[in-house]
C-alpha cells in the first residue's frame, strides 16, 4: 500500500497526529495482534479492550505524574459538555463559581455555568479582544468559591498560561483542551482538568477528565439529581464504562501517549514546543510585515496567531500557502487573520517550511 502525500496540517483541531501513530493504527486496523479483530469491532466489555483502557490510563498517570487521589475519566461530548458538567457537578446551591474570562472558549464556559448557578467573572480581557490574559493583579476572587475556572490555552486568540495564576484557596478547574501534554502539568494544583482529545491528544470523540477525589465527593452528593450520563460520580464508579466508551479514540490516545513517552515525555515536549514556536514568533517579529496578535508575554506555544496589513493580503496568504501544501492557516472565523496550530505532533521541519514560505511571501508582497 502506498501512502498518499501528506500536507502540513496547521488545523486547530481535529489536528495533526504523530505519523508513527497513524502507521500503527493502519498496520493493526484489520486485526489487533493477539486479538484477531479490529479495534473498531472489539467489544468494550472484552478483555482486549479492558487491557487497552487500563494501559492507557496507567500510561497517562505515568506521563503526567498523576497523584493517586485523582481519577482519570474518558468521557464523550467534547470540552463543550464539560462547560455544563463542571457546574452541574461542582457548583452547589448558594455557592459561587469564579471564572477567568480569558478567551472565546472561556466565554462559552461562563455562559453555560450561568445556566446552572451563580457565576462571578474574576477578570476579563474581552474588551481587548482577548489579545492578552487578564492582569493577575486585577483578578477578584470570591471567598469560599466552589472553584475557579481557567482556560489554560486560548486556542482562538493564541494566548496561554505558562504558570497557573494565583487564585487564592479555591480549587482550579482547568480547560486544557489545546495544550494538554504539551508541557509538564502540576496536577496537584488542580481540582479538575479537562481536555477534548482532538487538539493535542488524539482523534475527536473522547474527552479526558482528571478529577480530585474531594471534587468527586461533591459530585457524588448531587448525583441523584443529575442526568446519569452527566454525573462524574457515575463515570468514576464505572471506570468510564457505564455505557459504551469511544473505544477507537481511547485506543488512539493510548498510542499518542506511548509516542510522547518514547520521545522523552512532557519536559522534552516543552523544549521542542518552545523551539518550534520560538522560530515562528521570531519570523513574525523580524520585520513589520507580519504582526502577532497576542501580547508577547502571553503568547501560546500551540496556536500562533498573526495578521498582515490588509485582509486582501491575508486572503492571498491563505490561498497561496494552501496551494503550497500548508493547510489550515486561516484564523478562526471570529477573529480573522492567520493561525498556525503547531501541536506536539506537528513536525519541526514543517515550521521551517512555513518560515521559508513567509519569507518568500514577504519578498514578493512586502
Ligand atoms: C476546541 C476547544 C473547546 C471545544 O471543544 P469541543 O471538544 O469541540 O467541545 C473548548 N475549549 C478549548 C480551549 C478549545 O480549544
């Protein structure tokens, strides 16, 4: 079988996957070794799948150093369902949840939480089109808040928390959909972490949730009043097997995690990601032709957003880059401009190709 030529995929998600992972999926797709069935056919109640699930969880625990008092769950419905599950499970009557409004996804999370309970927006950069993170010194937290919700990486605007903000004593709930496992993560500083897989972890269809046991106890207290499928306690009690889990997606995430381990784990990933993003930002800053849209200190290593002097020139850039095999550089429809999503699996050589394209484009149009 010949592999068709692959373009450079700068999509924000679903996004590029490591080639060795795709090749392993391809090799084993018709029959998993020792099983004789495709991962697409295997029962979730089979020993074969139970082993895959257990190994995937164990590998994630090892990779991210997850303490024993945290549960690892594999859920469905994407990060968007977590926008509702978090307050439904963790925001009790009479309590307030604090949210940092640092990007378009945070804004969506806030809207969902407001349907469930009382929300305090601790700080916002919306007035500046989320071009920076809200200033830490200006954040106002509610004493005794149920939790503080943050978005670690703002996929659309291209900003990222490199260190967690000081939120007082409340548990942090972190949407890490677009930078999970791109750098070491201090799990113990969190009450709950969630990430849709399709950006940095694997294919679409599974959402990783890491929840501390005391948060789970809160979730258990409201379990009876919640729709069963929206209860963390139900999923935890059933080790993500209350109903049919997304078997293929979990298998693929498992392979991605093995690939991360083989490549040196999270510290090594951070070093590569810093180098990759560094090259791209250096090109953006080299002359005035390109303009980075995120404040320098807050720039994301995962989603690099930039603009050109006119929208016509931006259209031309997108058209010509696509034709040159650099796919998905058009920015999110809500903000325009360009966005290069350069997740873990995006090859460093692809950054060099983009930089060369940018230099040539500037030479012709500058
Ligand atoms: C993509 C994204 C979401 C939404 O994810 P879905 O899985 O499509 O629901 C939420 N938060 C962030 C930070 C994202 O990047």
